[in-house]
């Protein structure tokens, strides 16, 4: 099975602490790397995680609060100093486009690679990226400013050829792609061999949903239904429920309620408030509702199965 990995670079909230960096993650699938959010210090976290800068081609910014985007410009500049030549694609709320262009002109006018800005509408759910193997879809969230999450969905693969059957029937290699695409094989003497007998099913497509800053919203569960792994912000504990509502954030319990309603495989919680010196209180509250919950930590890696 092709690796589908999540690397956590930062899982703190607005104020950086000695324990947590602001939000950023890397999603790796089929040899490609995608960054979600780019808080201050992200490029240092990339180095600590020993992730190769050259494999990163796309950056998705959930919203325009500093703890999710202040690291972007510095990272772009560093890529230039390292001799990057491949384009870097940045997806962010459309309101950022004009300012971003001015920032690039002022601070990064000597980079020798192209930075391509893709405006997105955080209020709508739509596919913003697609290639042969996957799609990225926006997930509208409920925050103080326009904000969205991102759903990474692997496309279904083709069935696997049964080499023993191919050899037994003496089927030419030139016909393998046809068989994978469901075309039956007709032998020289006229016998029709169903493609289903010559293949085994492909692995089930996998998915990962990232839900950054948001008030609790039951509608999110419908948009992330059945994903293998859900990352959902859990800024506050139950004791700070009023504060969560005031600042448009979620509690760990609310994140778990979303995971349970969506029937996801695993829940990762993060975006911790600096007021908690130990996130075990958040983990315990989430696990009461959704037992298969884990804490995000800097430099942690998660495999999507």
C-alpha cells in the first residue's frame, strides 16, 4: 500500500509557547507533499522533521489569522535561497491575493521560481486541487473570519493483476491494462475469461480531513463522513466552554462529538490553548466520547490506513 502520512509541525494555538508551535502539517501521498497552514517557525520545524523541502509543491492556508500563515513568506524566501526552481502553489482565501502579491514583490523579488496564488472561497465546499490519484476539497468552518478545512481524498485505484492467472492463460503483457480496466480476455480458441477472475480488488481509497479553527458545528460531520482520520481543533476543555464559544473555537468534547457523528476511523486533536500545561485533560474528555482519539504533538507522524 502506498504510504499516506501526516507530519505534525505545529499544533498550538495563537500564542507560540516553549511546548508548541503554531499550526502546520504536511500531508504526504504517492510521493507528493502538501502543506496545510504555515504558522510562524514552520520552516524550522521542517528541518527538525527532516522533510525535504524539494518535495513540497502545494500550500493550503485555512484562514488569515497569523498563527496559520505568518511563516509562509519566510519559507518562500528560504526556498529561494536554497535554489528552488519548481513552482510553489499557494491556496488561500481570495482576500489575501492582493496583499500577498505585494509581499512577494517587496520581500521575495529575487526568488528564481514561480509562486502561483490560487484564491479559494472558504464559505463553499468545492474541489480546489485534483491530480490522477487524489482530490483536495474545502470544508467550510465557523470561525471569526472566513475559514475552511481541507479534505484529502485518494481516488480508487485499479485492481491488481493475478500473475498466476495471466501466466496460466498465456495472456500477453500488452493486455494487462485493458484487464485492469475491466475488459474481459478472449483466448485464441474463443474462451472468454472475465476480468474479475484475472484480478484482485484494489485497496480501499483512503481519506484525511483537517478542520482548523471552528466553533462546534454538527454540519461538519456530514462533510467528513467516514474519513479514515480526522484532525479537529480542540482548543479548550469543557470548563472553558464559554470561552470556546466567545472565540469561535471547539472543546475537545465537541471535536469528539464530530468524530463520532461522522463515523471516522481515528481522531487527532490539536490547536491547544496555552492555558493548559498538560493536554491530558483534553485527551481524557475527548476519549469519553470517541475512544480512538490521540493527541497531536510536534514532529509526530500518523499513517492513514
